């Protein structure tokens, strides 16, 4: 589903994230956004929203996507 269709349907974040395919390493995102440590958020939906917040924040700071996306450590 394309982003515009979510907008047109007035989808909620819950519906958006149910249908979204997240990066398999999204769980590796850490840090503070809006005063909350992302890795300590228990509510899955809230955590997914904060993952997106963190991604947008890092892109706004000029970081490249390749630097932002994390990989599992061997």
C-alpha cells in the first residue's frame, strides 16, 4: 500500500504499522526521542512510532540513510 492511500483512507498509525514492513533491524534503534528512551518503551505501537520519529529526526540532521540503518553485530 502506498503512503498516499493511507492518507486518503485517513488510516491510523495502528493500521499503518500493521500493514508496514519494518526493517528487520528496527529493534536495534536506541536513543532518546521526545524524552523517552526508545529501547525501554513497552507498547509496541508507541515504540514503532518512535522508531519513525528517530529516523525522521536523524534524516533532518543530515545523516545519510546508510549511516542510520543499523546492523546486527556478529
